[in-house]
């Protein structure tokens, strides 16, 4: 009898077309689950490479690689699938094949092994039919159900009366002064893309559209709870005016997605909440407009093959806006149920893309709060319509700690990624409260309370607070001050997690996501904050995405506290420009974190960087570099002021309280230089006067290896640092009036002894 492998080979020969089962490359989501991507919940999400010829797919899961013991099989129109049932803990294999429109099958893919651990949280995806059966048949059905209106009214007249009155006041303002509703303008002919006029219209049309559509949603929400037709009719008028806009015009998805995306979610809410006031003709017109807008978004996501390549930043909010449209227009737009299935499949199989089970976020705190703040809309929508709680998944149950550790209360900066440097903890507070209310996490609610943050404004904050009940904030006094987020390669080392004014904070990044999207900063780069203020910084400021300053300065390694090789940095804005946090040790007295980033360079075999943080205020940086050919190495540092250059050391004074000494113990003979120039600078029209200086310590001689030992201390502490050799290992002795520490710096590790 022919063996199973021989039969598989024969079937491959007679298959209708060849299956492309090639390994994923950086920038693709990849085949999941497997050793590289273990399951974080049960059942796992199965993701495979989409096939050009495929009309549908078959998926098989077995307890053996011969697939004689099938435990699950299904058909899918999409190239990913999450089963509706959990699997027993154990070892499995999975495979897939494609079928074309004629029903002809490709050969089976290779068998991919995976394991279900015993302690994984359950998160099965209900099939579409069940999702639709859970959804209310009547309106409202976005964010809350008809049977919840009474509860919301009760909260409005009771514990949330103050928040409710603020909502009514906003609705009254809209009644008295409704937003203009003329269709937003097109770009004039000859408008320079990314230029000043382009930006004004590009972002201006977004703001204008939100004023109309979210204004309608606010009025419709107040109408739902009051029954006062004045609010409902005002919402109806705004929606009817919006429906006159050409969905293929200035707010079309391809023309300006920043204006188009809000015109998915806000009209869906307003339509559902003011549904009974629209005439049949008005409903039909709105349905037609939203069918075009939803269809444009859906086709965009499909053409991008979002299930396989989900890293497009804007698409990661568009999909759940599309999901809101699908909920609101179920039974009224024929394609709505298809959109819902697609959105739910994204949610269960390839979202979030920028973080794993530890809750970190590759793109930094600015985009973390922005995108997850919007994702909370989907959290509300999926809970209300389908009784699905996103916070049952590990990422969502942990992600608030990313904000807490990165930006303790009082922090004036938010570390990595676009807009991170200008993000302040106060700006996170409303989002953290909403996140804490949605997740039932008292630490995250405390984050808002301790910063005297008022209740979250608007109907989203009201609904979240109504559902959360009497949840009280609780200070995270039981948590260690430092934390590593290995899935995204981010470490945050703190001395005081409760108050940034008392905190000395070190950030470190070495990311397996590479340098793609808004998380472009160099791997093995570090930052230093003192008292919640920036000291050693990532330099530059984005005046507009994609500008010369953004792409040729901020995306380049030269803008970070990192290292150049022969004057060149890591591969730019590249998913393959990867690093990894390889070791960490967090203790009350010291923290150690180590990263490897050699693979991020074109011509570097190794760059191991170790940070040894002796608390409260001594930072040792140990760099080991190996190049394939003799090279020079340039050690970089950036600050918001001029450095004082000395012999073997530099000093930088942030203010009277913060005077920092940076001592280069090895190698000797470094050439020091600094400049306050950017190459290239920000656009003149941005009016940015950053006042930043860029320091470089460069080796003089060509060599295949280099080793830096650098000690950063507060000048007033009078720390004495001596580097010596003992038994072939470097030993750094640090001593001040209070203590003495010995740090052994070997090729393999760092050890601290007191």
C-alpha cells in the first residue's frame, strides 16, 4: 500500500494548480500558528498565504502529521480562519489547500506543527450565522441594544448626571450652531502633495467631516435617551446633508482616507440611533451612500491582502470602522454581512499587529493611544451586538501597562515612534480611564484619577462608565517599577512608577518588528528621562508624515542614540531591519537589559548592547560590535542643548537640577564632535525651533571589532568609575559615598555585585 507521503506527492502531481506555500518574508503576517508564532489563545488563529486562483480554501487540523486523526476541518472563503470551538491541550499539525471557481483543488500545503498549552484563554470565533442571530433586529444596535436604553437613562439621571448634562450641553450647542454641511473641497489643480496647501485641505476635510458626522451622532444619542425630537431632527438634517456629498469626491477613501474613515463610523452610529426619524426615501439614500463608502473600504483592504499583510497603519483602524457600518446596515446593505465576516476575521486572526500577549506596541505611545482609543469603539460594538469581550484576549488585558510603564503620571514625553516625543501622560489619561473602565482594571483608572482627569467626555465615555458601574481606581503599589515587553522589543526601566517627577527612566528598543511604519527608531537605541523630562532624546520632530525631514532624518539611525558603522546606519523603514531583546534581569537594586541589532545593518555581524541601570541614577552602556571588514564606529547621543566636550568625557546640563556626565572608559582616543544642524531640517512653514544638538564619539582606526564602555551619572553624585581587566574580563568598579558596585562585563553577559 502506498505510504501517506507518497500519496501526498501523487495528489500534488494531479492537482489542478500549484499551491504557493513559500515561507513568509518580513512585512508579511506569516503562517500561523507554529513555532515562530505560538498560539496565545484557544483556539488558535490559522493564517496562510492567499492564492491568486483561490475561490475558497479547505483547512484541516489533526493530531498527527499524516492527518489520519482529524480533529477539525472546514472551508473558508478567506485565507485565515479562527474555529468556533476550543481544542484540547496538546500537539497538532495543520494544513490547507485552495480550490478555484470550478471547484478544482490544489495540492495540500506542508504540515505545520503547533501546540495548545494548557493555560490558554478561550476565545473562539462564532460563525457568521451565530453572530447575526445575536445582533438586535431593531435599532439601536451600535454600542448599545434597545433593551439597554433604560439602563442608560437611569445612569443619566443618577450617578452619571454630571456627564450626561455635559452631553446635553454639547447637543444644545449643536442645535444653536450646527456645523456647515456644504461638501468639502477638492484639492485645487496643481496642489503639491505634502505641501502646506495640501496639508490644510487633507486634514481640514477630516476635521470638517467629523464635525458633521459626529455632531449627528451626538445629537442622535441624546435623542435616544431623551426622546426629544429636536435633537433627533437635527441629527437627521445633518445626515441627509451628508448623504448629498459625492462618496467618490473629496472624501472618497482613495482620494483622502483621513476624511473618508470617519465617514464610516460616525454616520453608522447616527443612522442607528436616529433610525426611526428617517423617511424610507432618506434611509434608502443613506444606505446607497454607505454602500459605496463601505465597499470602497472593503475593496481597499482586500486588494492590500490585509489578512496576510496587515501592517498598513491606516487599515488597522479602517477594518473596525467597516465593522460598525456592517452592524448598523445589516439587512439593508446586501454586502454588509460579508463586511462583518471580514472584519471579524481580521479581529480574530491578525489584530493587533503591533503587539503580542505582553501588551506592548511597536509604533510607540502616540500611535498606541490613538489606535487603541479608536479600537475601544469596536470593543463597545462587539460587546453590545455579539456579547464578545476583547479583554478576554491576553493583549487587551495587559496593554494598559504599556502606557503606565512608558509614561508614569507626570511624564512629559512618550518615547518611541511618531509623535511619541510630544505625547504627555496627561494626554493619555482620558484614554487610560476608558481603557480601564472597558477592561475592569483599577490600575488604569487610577492613572486618570491621580492626574485629576475629569470623566471622559462624549457618548463613548458615558457608555463605558455606565457599563463599568462603581469601578474605583487603585494605585499600582504592588507592581515592580520596570518592565520588558519582549514581543515588541521594548524595555522601560523606572525608579518610581507612581510619579514621574521622582522618576529616572531609561527606554530601550530592539524590535523583532524591525523599523517599519511609525515604529522606525533604530534598534538598540536608548533614551533617558529625568523627572519626567527628556534628557537624551530621539531627535527631530515630524511636521508632516513623509516629509524630507521625517524620512531622511528621523527614519535614519543618525537621529537616535545608537551607533553608525562607517558613517552608515541600519536599513531604513524596513521590516527586515530587526533587533531582539535577548536577556533581561529586573531587581530592586539594578536592572539589566540586553539587545542584539547586528542584523539590522547591511555590513555588521554583531552589535550587542547592554544597559546596566544601577538605581537610582547610574547607567552603564556596554557595546560589542563585530564587522565583516575593518570599519570605523560612531557612537551617537542627542539632547535639547549643547554638550560640553572634555577629555574622554562630555557633560550636559538640562537644568540646575540635572547635570549629566558621560564618561567613555573605552575605547581611548575617540574623536568628539557635535552640531546643531539637521540634514535635512524641518520645513520652514512648520516654524519648528527644536534647539537640538547631536554628539558623536568616533573611533579613529579601522578595525573589525569595537567595544564601548560608557558610564552616565549625575555630576553631583561624584561617582568614581574605574575599568580594569581581571582574568580576561572587564570589570567596572563604581563607587560613591553610599555604595560600591562591581560590574563584570564579559563577551557573554553582565554581572552586578555590591
